[in-house]
């Protein structure tokens, strides 16, 4: 009966993406957007400039480093919605991260302040996991952050430490995507996607 009453106008039919039956939930889109838009700037900085620029001001003031850290804040703003599904929480975090982005491009670079602000932005978007009682997911994410922080600050394996730092951090996005999918705010659109998938399968059979 539920399938019969379902409004199929929300379904998508794309020949080049046959399994993309409906738009994903907004929290999931926010998580993906933050990750995808930050990645190119991180890649440009680390692949082309970080190993060529001298340590100190030539590196910390370079546009690629500033953009990398600015886009970390953009990503943090997106993750605030991805983990909460709340627009008020997103706006509050977006304002903080916008101020952080502005400070990234001030003439005088203050690396310690920038690192503290990045840490605050990360703490902020993980707080909703605790509020909804998802201690296991919160612990997994912060276990990875702790290892990454140790690698980043202590360089226990020399020059390879930063590379391993990024490898460890690569395990965080799937956990954040899981947080986005499990939100109550995502469930309605997930139901729509499931119904659309059923309808697409039935149309192929018929």
C-alpha cells in the first residue's frame, strides 16, 4: 500500500547513472561537498609546493597553504550540518569558520592560532555525535584524530610522518558519511531513494 501511494516525481532516471535513483539526503551532500571541495587544494599544496618551499614564513604565507587551511574550515562548516542535520547549528559553525577563513588571509600569519582554530572547528562538528549518544562513532573518529595529531606534531617516523598522517585521516570521511546517513534528518530521503529503487527494479522486470 505504501508503494502504491508513493509519489514517484522525486525519482531520477539517468542513463549514465542507472543506480542513482534519487537525490541523497542533504546531510550526506554536505559531507561530500566539504570533502570534495577541500581535496584539490590540499593536493595542490602538498604535491606541488609543501616539499619545495623552505620551512617557516615562505611556506606558511604561501597562497596554497592558506587555501588548504581555509578549505579545511569550509569542510568543517559543511560537517557541522552533516553531523547535526540542524540549520541553526550549521549557521553558528559557518560564521565561526568564515571568520577563520578571513584570518587565514591576513598579512601576518599566526600558525599557532590557525591550528587552534582548526581544532575548535573539528571539536564543534563532532559534538552532535555525543549529543545523540553515538559514543562509538565519536570514539572511532577521535581515535583517528588522536593518532593523526601525534603523527603531525611529533614526527615519530621522520619525513614519512606527514604522509602517514594523511593516510590515517583518510579513514575519517567514511565515518562522517555514516554519521550523516544515520541522522533523523536523512531518513525521509533515504526512504524516497529506497522506494525509487524498488520502482526502477519493477519497471525493468515488467
